[in-house]
């Protein structure tokens, strides 16, 4: 496994743990996902860029270069190709979706 693959698998493991512990919920356009945790994690696995270079290509306008190496992974989270956003559990037990 290369370095990027290790980081991706670590992220997916942490995502899975946070969901199972109820610390976070995932949402798309402010609607919480109702699918199983396994399905939610697998959606991220399928959508996740294959490499940093792939993320840079996907997240940069055609004909332009990424402004710096790793740019794509900083932007990918905000694009529609990212399966969901994160809402963190608050002290009162509710989940807050950040604007």
C-alpha cells in the first residue's frame, strides 16, 4: 500500500468509528443520510480520489494546474462528488450542520 492508500484507509476507519460511536452524522444538503453506516462509509470509499494527483486533476479547472500539490484533497470535500458533509454531536445530543 502506498502512502495515500494508507491515509485513505485511516480516514475511512476513523469515519466508521465516529459514526458507530454516534459522535457524527453525515448529511447531504442538510438532510441526514438514512442508509447503514457500512453503506455511508462505502459511498466515501467509492467516491474518494484514487491519489493526490487524481484529486488535483478532479478539483482544478480544465487547462489549469493545481496551485500546489495536494490542493485537490483540500477542495474535494466541498464539491458535489463528496458523498456527504459532517454534523458533530453537540453536548445536548443534537447534531449541528455547519454552514
